[in-house]
């Protein structure tokens, strides 16, 4: 399922942003 993979990466990046700022 390619769409799920892209969504997972997209969410991973969004969640990774606050971690980098912190």
C-alpha cells in the first residue's frame, strides 16, 4: 500500500519537527 507509506512518512516528519525544535 503506497498511499499508507507516504502518509506514514508525512506524519513522521510532522512529529519529528517539534522534537528537533525541542
